[in-house]
C-alpha cells in the first residue's frame, strides 16, 4: 500500500486515510515514530486500557471487607489521646 503526504511548516504529516483505516488508527490514537536506517517507521501504540489483564497479579486481590475489619480492630486497639493505660 502506498500513500503520500506533505510535511507542513510545523513539521506535521497527515497519514493517508486508506492507510489509517487499514491499520485501525483513529483520531487521538497514539503512534510511535522511529528512524530505522534511512526510513521513518510509524508504529501504533496500544491504548492503556487495552492492556488490562495482560499482566497477571502476583497474588489474589485482597478481601476488602476483611481489610476494613482489620483496620477497625487496629484503630480500636490503639490508645486514645490523653489516656494513660
């Protein structure tokens, strides 16, 4: 697939729509521009939210109710200010 564009005065280049459609590049998507030898290469970058689940957690998620109970127990066991026990 061949497309062409012109570098404007700000150094900006428009990726031809046919190429954007083929690659699935939408407005506001992020791309990485690299120089490889004498070529400019554009890579699409994944959306942050598309990475969800790609890394397995080291441990299971905590039980939030259990954490809350432990925190309340901890707070209730602390000395209250101004008391001498």
